[in-house]
């Protein structure tokens, strides 16, 4: 009898997560069909390629944000970190045109990691709440970006061809951006789900007190999470300026909210403790599709924002209602 | 006890400020503008970190230095009207003699600028205009009729006189953008452009990523698109990148208003064989001399006024719409022939 | 009975030392330092007229700081306030320009704000699994989106002359906006410190579960607080629109971050249950005058960003350092 109950419970739990993701996928399919009917050029290889390329950077950032949100935190400074890393990488490349693009990426990641480490230090050692620390550092990094740029933009002709090619050239047949995103996803999937440190992140987020009691060094985990977020933002920064062949002071201003939206759509709960790689992949994809599809079906630009907001709200509410129903079913199935 | 201490707290707060005032205030508050030292001329641009705006400020500074005044440069970090209203108030407190502003919103600055004018400050706008009640005169980079016309002429030549074209603009409320687009639409009504059809006006919001996705959307929604006109420096560079990446050079033509430094790559590669612009330094420079002329009383902003604008020669104020403007000149074409010398200038 | 009487202290003794060791005094200290620095940097700062007039530049968003303090004490957050301001303002302008009398349009503005706040509140209490940041993120996008649908890329304005008086007018030597703000500040302070409602807000913030079990109507209070936030956003919309003389869907962009910065700098912790509204009010003036003073000295906008960011972080770090020192001493 007891075994039956246990089995049913775990089966039920698996159902919730999978159900939600299946629901999102179904939602995406419905939107895709709708858009395709209005503009047959939606489901062409070229468009899908564009779509994924545009969503690649968002998805890379979503991985980092997911880890931060799992620990009950939030990082509002990623837009500014992205801009700063991109700006510094482009500045370096514009004065050293023979620099290998790998080094440029390295510089970007380095700057990003440093920014993330500062935030991580403030949150872990300094004991400052993530929203405050990242709110403050967002201003600081953005100010630094403007100062670094000295009011100028780094434009396409100042970037060596190799640098610009980072975002446009293919590796093994697929676009570099997409390739990098796939690698990041594989690495983070393994890290989050199959390493001890990865599981510790979930522990710290679900219940910081018991995590501490069971010997996990909360501070170290928090520091690591924000540093990883910083490193990913740095990487995204280099990819961004390469993709658009331009580095500006106000690059990615406000982008952090888009990343948070992607995570939220992906089922990451900001109260901590839950979030899956597959979820944020779907979330980023959905946002990418919205950005791509709405102009294609000639939706007036003035309606686009409201529609996107409406879809996000509906998606999260439907998610919640579904989860509640499933939980209720589970509870009623248990035999006492 | 606690209440007493808290009231003490509040009093300390207010007294500390007011005490400072009474001992250090330089004479009577806000009576006559004291011109102790050089007169201060101020310029407010749309936002910081934009090389176009930086050049405008440079030009302005040069002009004011030539006439012997002191320049105050202000640029908000976000292109909002609220930030500019705050800056206007700060400038009034600093008792500047004139304000030149490139506005983020044509109407929202009216009450603030009116306050400035009431305080005796001469207000002009440049680049992006404020409405006629908020200013004495507007310094326009080029006649919007000339800009709109030359854009259509260029794209028509590029696409061989017939086909579909689209416009990729900046933000939907920018005054200058809208006036150029209106002229372009009117120019297209001319019978000699009867084979050219404008299929869409898209907005890239002066954001790189949005301009890119709007360009991609245009290319997909209108597969027969022959030309894109992008009268915004961010939009034209973004569109050029998209066309380069997709290998559409020659199939889809591109022109617009672009910075030579941004477009150099694309002009050399042939993706866009010609773009136009004017020298933003000259715009600022002209604004500087116009401010000075207003302060000295040489002109009052009425149509027909004439003044000398340094190395730019003599300028006349003309009536445009319900206000007056000063024109810089005609837009300048950048093409393969001259891009090398201009790409390092701005 | 020979039991010794034990006196249980129910309130901590307010010694002079413990009084001064408070967050708000830290803020006042920073305020004094800033005043001196600004005064030294530029002669235009220490001018009573200028300073009083300067309050007009930052007080419009200060109205939202008051209820936001409540929201953050509740351990929630509301990032949709700026969009509420935009939507209320846009609807007011459009209605006025279609013939509605201005007074009525202004009331509609407040109603729209209140409604938006109410919607936020209902969503937050009905979907407790979703934290308030997610819900207000979505409503932030939706509300401004609706404003864009209504006005598209146009401006709307041409308000009657007297409307200008709201944002720019003086009553005697004091700006009207300052007077209204002081009145609102007094009301909110009273609610938070002297009423049962205020005590309950603190209670919910400290421990929502326990509060529910002691009979506090958590849901009702949350809805009220969010609705109040919406109402104050409507008031901000009135003053901001008056200062600009016209409105567009993109007004008040970025306000939510400024407002949250002011509340947090005021010593109100985002974990909930802590902080006093005096701190937030002082922080409003601190940041407002700081920006103004540095602006008078024509400090570039990008440097100002860095200064405000660092100020926030340093200010929040100091009590942490102090506490650690005290702990070590034991």
C-alpha cells in the first residue's frame, strides 16, 4: 500500500514539471501555426535560423539568470555588464586589429567575470540583498561603460573582420552564436544536474538554513553563481557587439527584464529552488518567436508590447493554475 | 522623549540646509543675472554616448570659445524629456544666458523652457526641434524638404526607378524623422516616381537589435523589396549589417542618413553606395553663433533677421510652419569617392 | 508573598547613544556632508530659492516612494509603477481632448492608477506561487503597452492654463508640489507608525505565515497596499503631466528603479518587516538634492550614475560592517 502511494507521488511530481513544459511547447506550436498561416515565410529555414540566432544571446544569459534566481536572487546588472564587457572588448580590438577573436572573447568574459565577482562579493560577504546590490552596480557599470566609450561608438570599420566574423561565421556548419549557445547549454545541463556543486545551488535556494546546517558553504555558492552570471554576460557582450558590429554606451539597456521574462516563462520561480535547463530554453525560444513573429504578421508596433506582456502574464498564470490542479489531484490520490 | 528627539532630527535636517544658505548665499536670490566672469552658454543634447551628439557639442563649444564665452555641456544618460526638464531647471539656477537644446520630445519641454525664457534666457533648439512656443528659433541641419527629396532621388536611382521600397526610421515620435518621412511620401506622389511603391514604415527605435529585427522582418514580409531608406544613423548601419550578412548586396539597395565612420565599411563593400548627412559639428557651431546673436540682440528670432555665423558666413532666419528656423545647408553625399577622407572625421 | 517583583521591559530604553546609532542619522550625516560638498563646489547651490525650487524636479516621483515603502516592508515589490503613471496620464489626456472637463479627467487619472494598483494587488494575492516581481513585471509591460495602443506615437496635451500650476506653481514661497508631498508624507507616516494597519504591515513583512495565523487579513492588506501604490502613481501622473504640459506613452521611463533606490536607501530592507518611513523620506531629499547639486556643477550624467550606484551600495554596507564589528567585540 505504502509503496503504491510513494510511486504515485513521484510520478505526480514528474508530471507537473513535464506538463508545464509540454504546455509551453504546445503554446509555441499554436503560435507557430497561427503565424505561418498569416505569413508563410515564418517557417522557412532562413527565418528559423534568424530567430534562433537572435534568441541565442538571450538564452545564454537566461542560463546564468536561472542559477541566480534559483538561489532566491536576482541580477539587474547584466545589461550593464554586457555593455561594459562588449565595449572594452571592442575598444581593445579596435586598437589591436591583429588580435585573435578568441582573445577578444576572453577579454569579454574576463571583464564580465570581474563584474560578476564584485556583485557576488557584495551579496555573499557584504550581506547585501541581491536586488539592491545589482541595482547599485547596474548604475556603476553603465556609468563606466559610458566613460570607457568617451562618448563615441565603436563602429564596424574599427572592428577587424575576424572580430565581426565571430557572430556571422559558421562552425561545423551551424552559426557560431548558435554553436556557442548549444555548448553552454550542454555544459550547464551537466553542471546543474550531475555535479555536486550544481545540486548545491538548488539546495541553497530551496532552504538556505538547512543548506548551511548540512555543511554547504552558502557564501561560496552565492559568490560562484553571480560570478558565473557575470562571465556569461561578458561572453554575451562580445557576441552582441560582434553581431551588431557596433558598441554603444547604452547597449542592452533594460535587457535584464527581457532575460528575467524568459526565465519566468521557463518556469523559474523567483522564490528559489526550482528551474530547469529545458524550461529556460523554451522560455527564451518563446520570447525569440514573439520578437520575430509579431513584425512578420504585420502587428502594429504599438500593439506589440501589450501583446508580449499579455502573453507572459497568461503563460505564468496558466502555469500556476495547472500546477495547482495537478497538486490537488496528487493530494486527493494519496491514501492515508 | 523619542518624539522630542525625532522632531530634533527633522529640525536639524532643515536647519543644516538653510543655515548654509544664510551664511554663504552670494547676495540676493535670483534677482538680476550676475555676469561675474564669462557669460555662460549651455547646450543640452538628446543623450550621452552618441558620437553625433558629441560632435554637436564640440561644434557649439568651438563657436562659444570664438566669441569668448563659457560653455556648459549637458547630456542625459537616457534620452527622456524628464531628464532634460531637470537639466533646464539646473541651468536656470546657474543663470546661463542662453540654452540650445536638441529635444527628446517636441512638446514636453514647453513649460520648462517657458520658465527659462521668462528668466531672461534665450532659448533655441537644434537638430530635434521643440514646438514654436518653446523657443525663439530652431537651427535645422538641412531643409527637411531637401532631405526627403534627396533620399527618394538616391534610392530611385539605385533601384532603377521602379520597385517596392520601405522606410526604416528611428522612434515614432521623433520630430525630425516624421518631417522627413512626410516629405518623402509627398515626393513619391510626383509622377516620375509612379513605379515606386512605399510598402511600409518600420521603426527601429534607434536601438541596434530592434533595427536589425525590423530589417529582417521587412525582408521576409516583402520578398520583392528593392530598396530601404533609413534616415537614422543607427537604422542605416543596422540595415547595412543585415544586408551584408544575408549577402543581399546589389539585390536590395540601401541609402539613408549615416555617419561616415559607421557606414565606411558598407560603402566600400558596395552594400550601400551612397548615404547622406551633414556635419553635426557645423550644426552645433551654427547654434552657438545663433545663441550669441540672440544674446547680443543682433537678431530676435523673427523671419528676415540676419547674422554672421563665424566661418559659416551669413545666415538668415526664415519662417517654417508656425515658427522660425535657420538652415545649415543641403545634405552632403558620402560615397566611395570621398568616404576615405570623411570616415575619420566623424 | 515575598516574590521579588520582576520588571519586564517591554520597550528598549531609548538612550541617547542608541538613538543616534540609527540608519536615519546616517542618512542625515550623508545629507550634511553632501550639502557642504555641493555648497563648496558651486555657489548656486546654497541659495534658498533654488533649493526650494529644486524640490520640484524630484518630488513628482516621491509620491510613489511613500506607498512603495509599505510594499517593500511587506516583502513584496512593484516595478509596474512607472507604467501605471504613463497609462493614467495618457488616458487623462485623451479623455480631456475628447471633451471631458479637466477636473473630471484628473479624477479619472487617479481612478485609472488606483485600478492598476488594484489589479496588481488581486493578482499578487490570488497567485501566491508567483512572486510580486514576476506579476508586476508582466503588468509593467502590459500597462505601458496599453498606453501605446491608445496614443501610439502621438503626444496629447493642450491642457488648460491652470493645470500648469500643479507642477510649477508656488503657494507663497513654497512650491505646491512640496506642500502636497508633505501632507501625503504626514498621512503615510501616521498610517505606518500609529495605526493598527501599519503594525499589521510590519507583521506581515516579518512573518507572513504567523500573521495569517494570528488573524491578520493578509490578503486584504496586501490588496490595499498595492491599490494605494496605484493611487499615488496616479498623483505622480498628475504632477508629471503638469510639469511637461503634454504626455506620451513613454513618460516616466526608469522611474521604478529611482523609486526603489530611494526606498532602499531609506533603510527599508527588501526582506521585509524592517525600516521606517522617515528614512525613505530623507532618502528622497538626499538623492534629489544630490542629483541637483551635482547637476549644478555640471557633472556628466555618466559620472552621476556611478555616484548614485556607489552611494546605494556603500550606504547599505555600512550597517553590515558595524554589526559585524559589534559581534566581534563580544
